[in-house]
């Protein structure tokens, strides 16, 4: 039986800046993560990997809620409408496997 997995879909602002002729800096200010590379594309890819690693690490250590609060996030309240996303600028989008269902034995379905 295939295990079920809950994924977190994350979309955060990315800022890119060329700091020298052959050096690009990419930052995700929302979680205070930054990278650099020799091209814009490479810097953005490195930032994507760093943001994924940040989330995976906080989930594995059981500190995601604490880490998000430390960088200024607060839990959303149920029933509050989601904020409309800003479609301008650059963004990092990652899908993080956060929870995996326990392996269950194949159970017979109850006859009804």
C-alpha cells in the first residue's frame, strides 16, 4: 500500500541583486536565507535549494512553528480569508513533505 504524505506548499518573495560582474546574490527575506552564484539563474536555483533545506531542517527538528514565529510569522486563524498573493517580483515556490502516514496493514472493508 502506498503511504500518504502531507506536503506544505510554500511561496515566498525572492530578491535578486547583481553585486559584481560575476556574482549574483539571491535572498528570501521572509526567513532570512541568502545565497550567491555566478549567474541570476544559478543564484535563484541555489536559493530554492536553501529555502527547501531550511523548511526540511525545521520540520525534522520539530521547530517549524518556533522558527516561523522568530522571523515574524503568526498562525493564520481558521475562517480568515487568505491574503491575495502579490504577483509582481520574484518568488520561491517549494513543496515540502511535512508528514507521512503510518504504514497500515491492508484492512478488509466492512460489509455494509
